[in-house]
């Protein structure tokens, strides 16, 4: 095959072409994975909840931080038609005094279904009071399984019994605790200082534990077969907002604007990378005008010349795609755990498809040049 023979006899030139393609592919894939990682880091704990629907307090814009459901609310949701199971999820801000550095993060209290957390180290299941399962990115703060961390300024302690993955919220590792621990943390965070420093005797109705006991942020609901999220929303009427976990993940915390920016970054990187490769092959064809003229002078048809060009494009883009994928994966592996990097096969598949598409679109411009090349120009090149 003429195309392969040319590559073999000009190894350095075509190796540089494949390297250039690989670098463009690597850059595009890395930007895509970092953009997806940013979304995952912001919403992983929210979007990965094991549920068909999440029920929020009405008019709270799907924010964990603003939503509050009472025990009566959860019972109403649990008894709604079409609900197979419902468990509460509580959210509270905490500050952790870690070995490396203190940091602010979030604690999620679950009333049930701790089995949904994929444990990558340590043990899973329902933690005991004062125990926690944490997203593995907490390792970057010097925390390991078996460590006991202090929460400031409330003075509570949590013992890490296991690490999970893809469970960050607003780029911070989430601490999962049982409801007894959650209620204690929330009471201490909201009222602890007042209760511990006040000399006044509080009425039982305003006792800090009574103020939070049984309350959660949202209800995670598993639906009966045939029941839809829209059906549950209609059954609960306007007192609650009902959405899927994926919809909840993309709402609140500035996520709509962030998703728009992320999609813009990915779109621009896809288009630029693909166009660069397409134009690159077009320019390469222009530089081979003399060779193409000589081949046509020997009797080669335009179709034959174009097929050789397509074969070269296929070989070089494939080599560049493999190289670029390897470079992107290497870049991701070298990043620290806290770095947002989430290689999505579907997104990377789109990247590769666009690279091939634009390379062949560029070949159409090359075909136009091939058709215009006069075999007689081979004589001019020979004379010079």
C-alpha cells in the first residue's frame, strides 16, 4: 500500500504528525475529564444517593442546606401512594481538625441504607455512634482509617471506620454518620454554645435536642414499579419539591451556572481540537502537491490518491488517539486525589469521534486540492 510505504520511508515526519494529534487529543480529553470531575466533586454525594426520587421542603430551590423535613413530613412521604421505601438524609456543616490542616466540610446522616456506600477500605454498614465513613479524598488531609478526628469548635469526635468513593459535596469529602450522631452534631452546631453557656433554664419545649430530633434535610424515596417521580410529586402536592437525584445534583450551590460553564469549556475544546486536526491534514496535502502530481502523471486516478490519503489519516489519527488517551490517563493518575478528574467514557468517545470526523472533513478540502492538481505540474517540479 502506497500510504503505508510513505509512512515507513518518512518515519520521523509522520511520527511528529501522530505526536501532534496525540497532544491535541490528550489536551481535549484532560479538559473534558477535569470538567466532569468538577461536577462530580460538587455533587457526587447528592447525585449518588440510592433513590428514585429526592423530596425537599417546598420552595428551597433543592438545597440541602435550606431544606428541613420534620418527622411528620417524612411519615407523610413514606405513606404516600407508590412509595416502596423512604429514608431520611440529614446535612450539617462541620469543621475538622485534621493532621495536615483543618478544613470545612459536610456530614450526612442516614437513617438507613448505608450499604449504598461503596467501601474501598475499612468496613461498611451502619456506623455506631461517634463513627463515620468518609470519602477517600480525605486522605489528602492526612486522615486514615482508624483515626479519630476532632470537630471544631463543637468539640465532638468522629472515628473513621471506612473510606468510600465519589462521595464529595461542594468539593469536600462527606462524612457519613448514623442519625444519633447527626442529631448530636446538628444540635451542637446550631445551639451547643448557647446551651452550654447560658445560665437560664430552658423550657423543655425549646431543649436543643428536641429542636432537631427526627428532623432531616431530605427524604430519599424508592418508588414502586410503575410509579413515576411526577406521580409522587402530584400525590404530595405543593408542600414538597420532588426530583430525581440527578436533577437535584444539578441544582443549588450555583450548579446551573457551573454546568453551563463546564459544557462551554468542553464544547470549545472539542471544536478547537477537531478543527486543528482537520486543518492540519489539509495543509499536509498542500505540501505534497508535487508528489501527488507525479503519481497522477503515472496514471493514478483521483480516487486512488484520495484513498491513500484516507488510509494515512486513519492510521495517523488512530496512533494519535491511542497516544493521547494514554497521556490523558497518565495526567489523571499523576493528579492528587483531591483534584477533580473524572474520565467519562461517553465524553471521551465523543472526543474521539469528533477527531476522526474533522480529520475526514479536512480530507474533503484535501480532495478539492487533489482534483485541481494538474499532472503536468510534475514536470515543473522535476525541472526545479
